[in-house]
């Protein structure tokens, strides 16, 4: 049996890859951002169990707190990576006067 | 060398603990001082250069003399001196120094020659613009060489060995931007560096056999090493290291090219000291590694190199290249002496090491003085300089006669001892080839002197540079002294041999076979001198005929091949196409993920296509399913919409839906963070889009089909990987954080927050660093753009 979660994760990865394969610089950054989200969602799904948030003293089975702590860090790092990639794309687009990465002459040795 | 000072201060602090220890510590401290003086000089040299162009040379002379005297006095007063400081005790590596007859002999050569060369450099380098780094690297080399000689630990020895390689590389490449200079430096680094790797492997294998890096333990474990299964690889690696460092066939090709360095470098590193490091290792490790194989491998290579170098020295016409080939030839003689592995052979090798340092050092200083005075370096264009440069002529005559092996000079005694040792070996070919090598040496040594200083005057009017002639003259006089009074050093050399053995050659004791061999080689030499020009022409014809099979050719093919392959690989993989990179990346990651799955252990794949909701069906899971499907829709929109603004808004929508999913998956902290981050990201995206001139995304129809195929492949692949691992995930680690003691220990009830702050604080520090780094990089990027 395939859980819905697995299909969602796989779909997000596939969409991210498709966006990154697109030749547009901004689209590539969007793809990177989707990829970061896909990874985060993969990790939270791994720890999916229980029915209450992990608080001490909550009634019920708590969710896995460790994966949540990992993702908390990963979300912020994803922001840093995306912001940097976007800045890079911006500078390249301005200097090369094109949004298509195949036109970026400065990347070619 | 702050390390040494650290240890020195630790020693001083420890000294009062025990009176006996205190005495020993004082002595050891002197050895540390002798070792650190050259390094201290190296550090100060750039500052000293500002005081005047000659100042660093004079201070270097002082440092060399001081180290020399400390070693000598220490030996005279204390005999053997040991320093044992803990360095990396967990790995069994110590900072150990040993002063014994062998290390004293080589140490005196290194410091004494160094001091003279620094005195010479004060004048020679005064008008050079590379003088600053020259003194820094020379000081570094002197310290490294002394360290290598004194080291009492395999790892320490290896580190100093590599430091000599490095300083040699820096000194050959002093003239930055000159292709000849950088090519020569690279060649020396690659070949001697190869030797360094071989040496490290040999040392590690040795230590694994003996069970210690301690040099004394290793040196005492000869039988154990020879009997072990690793003996053959150890010996071969060791021989490669020695051949590469001491410029023996087929690794000798770096030494003639290294002559592009200033003459003091050639005189010091590439004739007197560094190239002797390989010889030093032979002398040091002879007791451990000696066997029939040792003789079989080393002797033919040594004697072969001796003859090859001699022939090349006759063929060469550049003053310094003649001396370089001569050095290769003489190093061949030294390697053969130790290859014989007899008392006489070792004694001859040690004495000739000293003699060669003296006479070849003198000849290099002479060559430097001639080049300095005339500006010419082709021996065919020079001649009759005896009246213009009388002191240089005397120095050259003494050194050349010593090299030729004429009594009563030092070179005669060690060459005779070598001849006698080859005769004793019982091999017929060794003395014959030895005589031929000796004849070649006789011929080019005499030709070097007579061509430069005798005969008709050639070359322009010159004034003798006295400051350059005097160091050469000192060495020339020393060559004579060593011939007449060999007793000055033979006591020390006997001490370096096996206990009880004595090596005492003298002008008054004649060994008949050796004397006949000497006469034969002198006769051959005279024959060659008689037809010198013809011999050279013949050798040049032979060399032209052989030019396709030289080691230089192999080296060129190898380096060219590596560079070509690297270029082709860079062009194939780094072609500037981001699409190509991403394709390679996805395929590589996909392969890495899927490979472990190949033996599928009955893991459920897509065969069973019933999609199930996570957990038991409830309002919450239904809501989750709706949110997830919406999230996918927004993600697709972000990936396909043509207007940049629409695509970005879709991405943002996907992010907020993910936050909702987090909420439904019992992760309120994540939901909050995701919302905040998504807001920031949206603002950044909007600013960029607002600033960008081109807002529409061009469609790319040609590629769409293949990209879709790739995406489909990823969809299937990720499902195949994630599905089984999701089912079997072991979350027992998390139980630790959910225990009842958490509140008592941390004072927090939100477990995720407690993990972030109390347990995984470094993760958060790393996360903040990433953000700071991204901000810094962006700042640099935009500032560079503004400057334009």
C-alpha cells in the first residue's frame, strides 16, 4: 500500500526537478525552494505518528519531536539558500541581459 | 616554530622538578635552540631586508655559524644528546631529536655550508629583486634540513623532509611569471613530492611492522623488518623516495632544470644539502633494510646514474648544468657506496658526502662568481680568466682537482675508498663501471677548470668580485685540508658506523687494486680530455638519437596527458550549461538512492496502487488530504505558469499550504516558522521581480518532453525509496526527549523548543551562521555589481 504522504513527497520532488530543469533562472530558484519544502515534508512524514503536538503533559500520543526540531533548522537554512540563489540569479540576469541560463556566457569557461 | 618555543618554555618550567632531569633538559634545550635559529632567521629575514640589502645575508651567516658551533660544542661536551617531548602521544608520535655521529656529520654540513652560502648571498643577491623571499625560504630550508637530520621520530622526519621539498620548490620558482622557472619548480615538486609520498608509505609500513614511530626502535628491528612480508614493498618505496630526492635515474631530470634558481640555491640545496637527504636516509636506514635485494636494486641504479651523469656533464655547455649533471653523477657514486653495504662502502660514502659538499659547493660558488662578473654562462664562450679572477681560479683549481680525485685533495681519499669498496664487493662489473665513472669525472672536472681559467682569454673585461671569491676559496682550502688531515673527520665517521668499526683512510696507505683503478680512471680521463670536443659532439649526436626515449619525454607526456585529460573532463562536465549540471546531479543522486534497493526485499512498490490516508480516517486526516492535494496543485502552478509574478505567488501559496500541513501533522512550531519564512521569501521575491526588466518566462517546448520524463522517473524513484523506509522508521531515539525528567532538567514543556535550545544548540548556531554567510555573500555580490 502506498500512503498518500509518500505520493505527495514524490510529486514534490518531481515538480521541483521539472522546475529546476527549466532554463529560466527565476524558475530554477523556485524549483530549489520547492525542493527544500519537499525535503522538509519528507522528514516530517517520517516522524508522522501520534495525535497531539509534542508538549509535556499533553493528553494522547505525542508526535515525534526530534524530526520537528530538525526541520525547524532546515526551514531557516532553506530560506538562506533560496535568498542567496535568488540574489545570484538577479545579478546574472542584470549582467547578462537574459533570464535564460543557457545564455549566461559568464558561466562558460 | 612556535611549537618549539612552547616546548622550550614547558621544559624550563619542568626543569626544577629534578636536578638530574634538569641537567639533561638544559642540554636538550641547546639542541632545540640550534634547530630553531634558522627558523627564527627565516621569520625575521623580510624585516632585516629593510635595514639594507646585505643585512639578511650577514645575519643568516651568523645564524648558521651559531647553529654549527652549538652542535659542535654540544657534541664535544655531552656526546650523544636526546630530546624527547610528547607531541601527539595518543598516536605514539613524539617530538624527538637525536644528536649522534651521523646526525652531527650531516648537521655540520647543513649548517656550515648554509652559513658560507649566506655570506656569499649577501653580495650575490644584493642587486636581485627577489632577495626578500629568497632569505625567507633559505632560512626555512636550513631549519627543515637540520630538523630532518636530527629527527628521532619517523613522522617528524617525514614532516621536515616534506618541508625541504617545499622550500626547494619555492626557491626554484622564485622568478614568478617566468615560464622556465615555474616549469622547473613544478617538475621538482612533482618528482620529489612523489618521493615524499613513497617515503610516508614506507614509514607507515615500517611502523606497522615494528609497532612504533620511534626511530631507535625501528633502527634496531632490522631482522624483524627483513623477515616480514612487507619488506619488499617497504624497500621499493624507500628506494623511490631516495632516488627522487637525491636525483637518481630515472628521477634525476628535475635537478638540471632546477638550475634556473639563483646560484646560492644551487650551491646549497641542489648540491650540498637537500639532495643529500636521500643519501642521509640510505646511511640511516642501512642497518634496518639491508639484504641482497638492497644491493640488487640500489647498486646498478647508483653506478648507472654515476656514468649517465658523467656523460651528460661532458655534453653540457651551460656552467651550472655541467655542475648539476656532475652532482647527479656524484650522488650516484654516493648511492653506490651505501648500496655495497660494507663498512668501507659506508665510510667512503660518508666521507665523500662531506667532500662533495665542499668541492661542489666551491665549484657552484665559482660558477656564480664567473656568471656575476661576465654575465655569460656558456663554457665555450669563456676562457683564460686566471689573471682577471685569480682567487676564483685558485678556488676552482682546488675544487676541480678534488672532484677529479687527484691527491692530496679530499676527493682523492673518498674516491679511493669507493674504488676499494667496489673491488671488495666481488662483483666484476662494479669496479669496471666505477673506473669508467671516475674517468668521466676526471675529464669534465679538469675541463671545467682549464676551459674557464687557462688558455687564451675569451669573454669581456671583468673585475673579480672578491666577496664572492672568498667563500669559494674557503671551501677550496677546506678540500685541501680534508685531503691532508682526514683524521679531522674520520673519527666522527667511524662513530657513525657499526660499533667497533674503524674507517681511517690516509694518503700514506695505498691499496693496490684501488691505486690501479685510480690510475686507469685518470688515464681514461686524460684520453677524454685529449679529444674533449669530439667526445662532446659524439655525445650530442647520441642524445639526439635517443631523444624519444628519455625520462624527460616520459615526464612531458605524463604531465601533458594529465593536463589534457583534465581539460577535456572540465569541458565535458563544466561546460557552463546549468541544465547539464542539474541533469548530471539528478541522475547521480537517483543512482545513489536506487542502487541499495536493487535486491528488493519484498518492499511494497507501486504495484499496489491503493492510496491510503495517513492514520485512521478522521476530520483531521481528510483535511490533511485536501491541503496536500492543494499544495501539489500550487507546486505545479509554480513550475509551469508563464508570468514570473504568478509563478512566485503560486510558490508562496504552496509554502502557506505546507504550513497548514505542518499544523495538521501536530507540529505547531514548524507551522509558525514556515509562515514567517514564507512571508520573508515572498517579500524578497517581489523585490527582485519588481527590479527585473524581464518578467515573462519563455516556454521551452523542445525540452519539455524529456523534462517530463525525468520528473516521472523521479516520482517513481522517490516513491520506491521512501515508501519502505517510511514504514520501517525507528523513532525510538525520540523517546529520550519525551521522558518525564525533561521538565525537571530543562524547565520547558515544549519538547521541540527544548531540543533546539537545550540539546541541539549547535544546530541553531550553524543555522544562524548559514544565514549570516548568505547575507554576507549577497552583500559582496551586490556591492561588486554597484562598482561595476
